[in-house]
């Protein structure tokens, strides 16, 4: 049975010093993006430079990815293989990214990831974004002496990634757990033995998301039988929907509401 689950991965596993530019000096956002894309291309992490630049710029046009406090996270979904392609640029003088606080951007974290790796950017990279919100951490990145130091400082930051898995604990266990939790919450108690059994079969990162979703929505896993999330009614992209259709046992994540998605609950 093909299954995917969310796995916490330290950024160090996908970020090498060669993917970091410590002293950028471009004059424009576009030039900075081109330079970071070029870095990924030289590392053979992407095969089509112009497509990558176009996608990232299209996303920027939709809304600036500057977070404020001198940080921007330009990103796009692109064929990059199983692991996201990440490049970091430090721009000591600062560059205009159209930030909400009007401040120039000194730290640029570019993330390109596979279209079939479903998931809202903010959810998959929440660890990275919250780390960059910390002023002490940002200062540390600004003060590190070079690419090696910046990569090292970021190496422990956790990101969520979808990973393949071939054991029996999978979508079925998530479905069972949701059924049990729903019953248990309705009654206010009981079933704790079955709940514990189901939880023991699921990876921790999946469980913590499950609990957050149950608390927030009262449901964690919904169907998307015709390419529409039954939780929030969002129409999934056609590539996402066809990926789901060909992997009916795989658990995905809705890009809009963050619920776990499965093609249909049997
Ligand atoms: Zn949804």
C-alpha cells in the first residue's frame, strides 16, 4: 500500500553551504531571485532555470513573500524531486521586496518544491517561518561569517516533508482514529484503549497535526472524491487531483484548509 506521511526533517539535510550566498549585492528583487535560482541550477537541484524564475516571480506578483523584519521567502512549486530545493541569500545592504512593513529585505529564503507534494507552504515550512520571526536568530544569521556559518545556523530548523512509507499504519489508521476520537469527544470519555492503540501506529508529526485539526475543525481527515476538498470545498489543481486519484491510499493535505485529504474513505 502506498502511503505518504509527514516527517519532520532538519533543514541541514537539504541545505548545503553551496546553496547559500552570504553577501548578495543585487539592485532588484528580480536579480536576487535569478541569482538564487542560478545557485540551485549549478547544484543540479533544478533543471530549468527560466521556468523556476518565472514561477517564483509569478508568485511574487500575486503577493509579496516578504514577511517583514527584513525576511522574504520567495517560493514556487516546480518539478524538483522528492526534496525541496532551498537557497538562502543574505543581502547586507537590503533590497526592496515590497514588504508589508516597508523595510528592505536582508534575508531571502527561496523554497521550490514538488507540485505533487501537497501542502500549504505555511504548514510545511512553519518551523522555518517561526524561526525567522525570532530577532535573535535573524541577528545571528546576519552576523555569521559566511555561507558555512549560515547553513550551520539553519541546519537544526525543522521542516515538514511528505515521505514515502510502507508499513501498515497509514490512511486506515487515521480513518480509525478519527472515528474513535469523534465518538470519544461526543461521549466525553471512554475508548481510550482503542485510541491509544491507533495513535501508537501513527508517526508523531501526523498525530500533532491530527490533534490540531480535531481541535480546530472537529474533523481531521476528509474525502476529496471529485478533486474537491469536502472540508473547505476548494477545487484542487488538476495535477493534484489526478495524483490523488492514482494513489487512493495516500494521505494528502488540503492546500487551503490544511485538513488531511484522501480520495475516498472506504
Ligand atoms: Zn480543504
